C-alpha cells in the first residue's frame, strides 16, 4: 500500500482489463469508462500496470 497516493483515470477506452486484477474490487465500469472507488482502493498499482492504454496513473 502506498499511503497518500491514489489512482486517477485519464482517457479510459473501456477495455475493463483493470477490473479483473483489482483484489479490492475497487474498480467498476460506468458511463463508458472505469471508475475507482477510493474507499476500497489501496493504491497497489496492479490496475496501472495492467492497463494497455496507460489510462490509469498512480498519483501522489
């Protein structure tokens, strides 16, 4: 876990590959893109490393 960090979504193409790698079930699909439930997200970065479109970023 990275304290003080969060995952941001920019330019999601809707492939949903990140959803299956999230162990916290913090990612959901809505309105044509993925969204992050920050109450569940532990900022592990698995979704970031699996996004083929580089649409997810781990921010400080």
